[in-house]
C-alpha cells in the first residue's frame, strides 16, 4: 500500500490500502462469542510534490473470546480507507478513472513468549476515482486459518503490523505498481484484541 513525481506520489497514497494488513489480525475470530472491534489508525507516506501525507484507516473485525488449537477458523473483515484529497487529485491528474489490486501485510500473534507473524492478503475491489474530493475505498476479505495443533493454552494477543504493501492496478498510464506505508505515529495502539486459546 520511480518514473515521475506524480507517479511516485500517487503510488504512495495507494499504500494506504496497507491498512489491509491491519485487518489480518482478526484471523483468530471464530464462530461463537466474539467482540466487535473498530480500530482507527493512521499511516504516513512521502509524496513527491505534495510532501508527506497521512492516510486514515478504520479496521472493523470481530475478535473471538475463545478458540481451539487444531480447528480451522474463517474470519471476515473490512477496511475503510481514506487516502485523502491529494491522492484523489493525483489520480485525476493522470486521468485514472478506477483502480483495484491487493493489500499484503501480516498480523502478529503473541502468546506468552511465542510470537507468530501471519501473512494477510486483502483484495481491493474495482473502485471508481471520484470526480472530486478525497479518494476513499473499502477493502473486504476473509482469512481462513488454523491455529496449529499443540499450541499451548493461554491468552493470545493479535496486533496489526506496522508495515504493509499494496499492489495497485489503474486504467491510466500509471499501469501497475507497488507501494508501501507505515504507521504514523509508530506508537499507536495496534492491538485488535485478545483470544483465549484452549
């Protein structure tokens, strides 16, 4: 989430999609008792011409109260991304009418001294570039995951990783490109929830 200043600026805003990485942490969600979570995070990327810009992401997910090792889990989640006015202006400048792609990141799971990073890939659906105003889009997806058998009982904490990568596809001269973004400020509370593994 290199050719020209405009291209570099537009590609960086897309990293906002990174936020998708954030959603991955909900993979521990299971059927049954779960807590709905709505997390507001901000990321920053350097834009040539317009300088550094922040991107707002709202992560919506359900974190299960409990889960069992060895059992599969299917977790739906949603990311509402507001890449800002400058992102919209950049795409309009190069004549882009729509975009799509994928957001890749990881969710960090901590259980006692054990830590596991789980890769996440979230699709960015075909999204029209608005005629004016900020660029906004919603990325939705589902993660199928199995907590490894033998995982010790205890309380697992899932957190959003600080970095993500977006692969963006446009219908303009920009074509396809990859972008990166990081949490800003870096000390934001990225914890989505806790799950008791039994």
